[in-house]
C-alpha cells in the first residue's frame, strides 16, 4: 500500500509544474493512508526534474519519519495538523501559485462571483488571519496548520465543501479525498482567483453571486442529490 501511495503522491507532485502552479521547488503534495496512519510527502527542496517515487518521504501522525533518505517538506507540520483534525482529508497541496497567492498577500477572501467558483467551493475561499510574532517564532509551520483550522472552525466552514484556504502573506493550501483531487482543487483555486481579479478590474463595484446560484451549482455536483456528470 505504501509503495502505491508513494507513486500516487509522486504523480500528484509532478502535476504541479505541468499545471503551472509552481516555480522551482515552491510547492508540495502529500497523501495519507488512513488505515496505517502514515502519510507520504515530497522531500524538502528537491528539484522536480530530479524527483522520483523513491524520494517520497513516509511520516506518521506523530511527526516521525518512517521511511525515506531525505528530509520531508518543511511544510510537513502544516499537513500533519490538517490530517489529525479532519479525517475526511486524504491529500493536501501547498503552492505559491501567483493568482491565489496575490489574494493571500492582499489578506482577502476570494468572493464567490460566479458558477465556476460555486462548482467547487461553497462560498468565499477564506483567508486566514496573520500569525502573531510568537506563533511564527515558536512553531511556524505547525501554527500555520492551526490557524487554517481556526479559520474553518470559527467561520463554521465545512472543509469538504470548501477544500481550500489562503494563508495571509503566504499562499494557498488545498485538499481533497486523495492527492490527485487536492491538486485538482489547487488548479481550480488558481483559476477562480484569476477570474475574481479580472472581475473586480472590469467592475470594481461587483457584488457576489446570489446564494441561489451558489446552492444550485454546488449541490448539482456534490451531495446526495447531485446530478452533474454520468452515473
């Protein structure tokens, strides 16, 4: 199972440069095997051109390295916090993709302006608060995960319905049922961020789409009564 998971996580990581979501080594993907409690993540700072499935690092939910010759991604503690909190999350992605990161650097939620957004995210994509100097100094990556969780919990956001967050002054994190879906959501988030920027440029007074549009488009693809696509 772990060898297959390493292959899946490797392939998901390789989608990031293919989809234009990363520059150099500015990103990482992980995926978890809930039965064993182990997750697999990209090694820190390794060039994508040199990456292989065998380079993937296996971790447990206590933060111990189980397998791998290389150091895991420096963002591993953030992934760890999300996996511990939300059992429905099976894969996590972090990038510095330019459109989404621009909203993160602006410290703004991405409003739901249209149906493309609503097909994947049930409401605005939230931007977490800034970390305090103490949170940055003490355990930066762990506290990044905790602030993401704080954002979802305090706003009453279901992480399955809104599979992504922006971290102020940092960038986006997305997730899904597995590593591949987490990457898919990262691609969508980048496109939605681009559309939102252009929408506000065209009409600075634009208002979010009505809730009836949000509900119709989200629930035709998600939930018990979904009807989009083939059965």
